[in-house]
């Protein structure tokens, strides 16, 4: 019996070993099909609990991605779309994309900015396996992107624990052409990620930073201490100054390692479970043809009913209530009678259970239940970063 003795195995075209063998007889393999390696949630853009289109800053369509801006003359539109078979990401297995359509920015001012963001928990990065203080350990970002305007754009990340650090990577796009951008980000001795659910790493696609936030002295492709006034090099305003300019993303993946691997596809149910940690849509009533039960409760007094909801997954923090309000939007039933009410109140909240209160005129000590009573009623809970 013969023995092959080597320290590592790699492809002729690779820059690192696929299998590394240690002196104690163990080995480490770079597995490209390992599930759960994408640190970005909803990177395939399959889930859009918030809706299909929005002109509101923040979360408005696809889960975990938000728009962030200041100084706009007209709001941008974020929207969720199907990819067509003629679009390049479709041939790589993707079916959805996220699109930003510019408004009419009639002035370009020093304090303007526009960016797309996903925020990640500190503990999420800390436990990822990335040796973030080691310059020889990497995170690799990859994404498909298309813009109607040819120019250089910036991918930008920022840490929040310890002394905040930033890293900026420029990439050039041709107009109306899907391009796959891939870049590896090394660790750095100045990086800190605490073991908690606070904001640890912010991943940004910058569409424009005004001159209040840029400087020709800014460094590309290296970690530096965060400075609000020196986030990237000076940026062209061409996209920002073009009415109805578009910017599209598909297939976003952030993973530990120095190489971009095949996309970590997961079921929509898996994506939903992950995203419900940050946003949970409990009830949505699109029409008035059928009322929808919201929760059971008890009439604590002649004026208030209290009920408890168990959340489907543990949220990041005790959530806030998001719900539509209006005349007689909800109905409370008890003891063969009912009372119409206009709104709900979040009384107590933990990451796994919430207590709701309803101001209603019903007899004390009876069991009650609350249902929708109008078109377009939404009851949801959010633990998002803002």
C-alpha cells in the first residue's frame, strides 16, 4: 500500500488550496456547496413582504434591503421584479431582481446621498468563521448589477463596534449591461464585532455621495477609521443627476473565504424564516370580502381587551407594531356582541411574544377575539435596524 504525502491540493488555476493537510493528520477543505454560507439575507431577492413598489425611504419592498437618502428633490422608486430569460442572471438560476429608479434630482448638493443598505448583526459576523482581525482571512462579496448609466460606482462596508472602520471598493459599469462584481475583503487588526444583536456590519451600494462625504485622499480597497466626511473618493454625479436612471441588483452573496463560490440557493421558506427575525407580517387584508382573525383576547375591563401573540420565530429585539388605522378598521367580538375600533396598541413586547391592547366597550371578564374589518389592513411587527 502506497501513501501520497502532500501539504495541500489545489487547481492549476486557483490561488489557494482546495484541501489543506495538517501535521496531525487532519485536513481542511474549501467546500463550495456548503449550505448557509451566505451572510446576506434574501440575497436572491425572492422575498418581498413589504410590497412590490415603494417611494418611501427605508424598507419598502424586498426584505432586509433598504434605501437610504438625504437631499433628494424627488424620491426614488424601489421595486421588485421577475428576471426575464433574456437577462444574464436568469441563466445562473436567479428569478428575481431589485430595481432602483431615480427621481428628478433638480440640484446636486454637497450634502446629498443615496445608497442601498443591508445591515447585519454583530454576532452574525463574529460567529461566521471569518478571522476578521487576520489580514490573510477574507470575506468575499459577489453580486450581479446593471445600471442605465455607465460610470464608476462604490461598494462600501462599515463596522460599528470598537472604533468604526470602513472599506470602499470602486467598480465600473457599462450602460445597460449585467455585470458580476466580485471582490475579497481582508481582515484587519482594528476590526471588532461584539457578541450581541446590535448593528455590526453595514453593506452598502452607493449611488451617490456628495462632496460633504467624499475626498480625493480617500483610500480604495483598504480598511480605514470611519470618517463621515471621507467615505470614498470624489464621485461622479451622472447617475444621480439623470432623471429615471435605473440601478438593478440580483444574486448578492457575502461569504467567508477568498474566492466567490456558486450562489447558496435556499427555499423561499428558509428565506422567510430568516427574514421574520426582522419583519413579521401577521395579517394582511387586501379586500373586504373576508375578515381575518388577528388574535384571541380577554376583556380585562369594560374598556380594554388584552391578548397575546406568539411570534413564529425569535425576533432580533422586542418588536414595534406596524398597522393600518382608520374608522372601524377592526372588530372585537365577545358574548354575542361586538365593538368596532380604529387601532391596536402594543402593550408589551419580547423577541418571542407580544401583548396587544384594544380600547373597546364590552362587558368585563368575557373572552374576545379581534378581526380585520376593512380593506388593506396590515398588522406586522418590526425589529429592523433603522
